[in-house]
């Protein structure tokens, strides 16, 4: 009945036994994902149209107007476009903080007639997001057997406030597809696929390397009873994400002489900032909120509290690997000296969306949450296009 939730409980939930093939679930999952995926793009497109109207009537000028004209290739998407079109040397030293898989795929796609590099970046980002959403539907169905929860998860991931970046030329959609695919492989004991997908995730975003955490949790399960060959395969699944990220850092070391340059650049004040005690950052933001100063930074604080609550739900309602992956992502997101883009980083912990799904089984609760999500997505997208919010 509607309103009754079938949740995955206990942290020692055994791995999923595949039935009969994952390919059998994918067509239906794509159908379940297509409508929310299209709605999200309509909302972001509407926000961009409003931004252009504001520019036309001179409510937005200067940097804000330029950001509107950049559209889906604004902010970090512009860096991916530049890397895809000119390589890291042509894009400049600061481009090294962006990992290479998205621009490499976009560059390959742009060789097709009529597809520019910028269009290729946006196409790859959006198709990846659709695939990631569909894979999430498959994953939830396999884990819970609850079709309603699976469809609800598709709507939630597509309309999450920070998911407007899935529509822009960002790498988050690609990371979503690879991370969810990696979880599918881990939970169904396809260690080789998990290793390959984890490696690709490590080449996509620094956060992709954190897939080693759920891989380690799953690999350790029944380790003593595993044969030597399977232990080797499990170890490969754990190493895959680190190998992927390490391959890019190794290339940077060979090409530019400083393998840690991508991480050092990310620690600059204008980006994620240096690593600090998360409690110090949260205390500063709380003081900003109380005194009404730097409200742009202070407004991240409510989202931090929401994410921490969802983290608890994830640990209580889903297998341990889901909770530990989310915890690793959230901790890393909180260790920067500023919380800019926190919501986008937290969205990479897709099990948090599954936690929202377990809390929104009731029809009216679901409708209210989706309405709030969609409205917030439109608002955040408009603020980002108007240069008022750092996505």
C-alpha cells in the first residue's frame, strides 16, 4: 500500500543475488528515469530563460550578465570545455584541478560532424546523468524489491536542489553513473566490473577515489571464506578507484613535475580551501548566520545539518557500504576552509538521496518534498546563472 516503506535495514545486509540479469531491469529503469530527467532539464532551462530576461531588462549586468550568457557552460563547465578543446596546456595551470575523463569523452564526441566541444561536454554530462539515474533505479529494485522506492529515488536524484549541475557541463552526472554502477557491481559480486568502474570514477572526480571505502567494506565481507583468486579480484575492486585517481596524478607529475598540483590547486582560498577542522568551519558559518554577515556562506549550514541527519538514516536503513561511502564524501566536503559547493559535493554521496527516499513513502510527504526540491533547484540554478551562488 502507498505509505508503507520496504527499507533495507541492518548494516550486515548480505550482497544481492543477481536475478537473472541486470540488463533485464535496465529498459524499465530508463523509462522510470526519463520523465524526472526531462522535468529537471525543463526547470533548469526555465531558470536560464529567466536569467536572460533579467539581462535583457538590465537587472543583471557585468559579471552576472556574462555568467548568464555562458549558460550551461558556466562556472566549472567552462573549464571542462576548455580542457576538451585545448588540453591542459591550452587551458592553463589552474585547469589541472579538473580530472580528465569528462573532457576526454567530450573531445572524442566532438569529432562527429556538427557537434562542438561545448555541446559535447553538455551532452556527455546529461546522458551520464540519465544513465546514472536509471542505474540507481536498478540498484534500489535489487536491494529492496520496492518499485515505488526505486521510482521515487529517480525523482529525488533528478530534482535535488544541487542537481541542476547534472544539466550543466559538470562531471557530477558522469560520477553518478560510475559510482552507482560500481555499487551495483560490488553488491552483485562482479569484482572485475567494480574495479573498472571505480578506476573510471577516480579519473572523473577526486571524490571518485572514495569508492575504495565501500569496496573495502564489501570486499571484507566473507573474506576468510573466499578463494585466493576471488581475494585477488576483491583487492582489485578496492584498488581501482585509487589507481584511477593515481593515474591522473602520475601523469601530472610526469608532465608538469608536481603530481600533487591538482590537490594543491583545490586547496586555494578561492576553491575548496585548505584542509581544516570541520567544527571550526561550522562554528564560523554559525556565527555568520547569527550576526547576519556573509549570508551566502552561512546558508550552507542548514544543508549541513540536513545532510548529517540523512547520514544517520543511511546507516540505519541501508547496508554498511552505503553509509560509509556517504560519510567519507561528507567528511571530505566539510574539511575545506569554506563550504562553497557543499551541496554539490554532498550530492555525490547518492545514498543520501536513498535515505530521503526511505523517509518520503507517504503520498503527501513525497509530493511536498518533490515540490520543495523542484522549487529549490529552479532557485539555485537561477542564482548560479546570475552569479549569486557558487555551484
